[in-house]
C-alpha cells in the first residue's frame, strides 16, 4: 500500500500554522482573566485594534496607552 507523503506534509504544515495561535491564546488568556478590570479592558482594546488594523506595532502602542489610562481611571497608578 502506497501513501502520498505530500498530503501528510501539507496536513502537518497546516496543523503547525493553526496550533501556534491556539498556543498563544492558551498562554495569554489566563493572564488576562486573572488581572484587574483595567487590564482586561486594555486587552480587549488591543485585540480590537489588532484585528481592525492588522498592525501589531500599533496594537501594542494602543494597548499600552489603554493600560495606563484605564489603571489611572481606576486609581491604581
């Protein structure tokens, strides 16, 4: 019985591409949901900017500014 190796390689590559996002979410989600409301709000703002603009640098800058602003509003600075 012969197997097509190219089909397996494509499946492995596809699995690798999809698993990196899942691993990232698995590492970030506990840190986001065990922090303050300000940090959760900043994570949401960062996610929305990243999805909307597809610009990671802009999302990081906006996320950091939103963390500082929301913590200031909450009185934690």
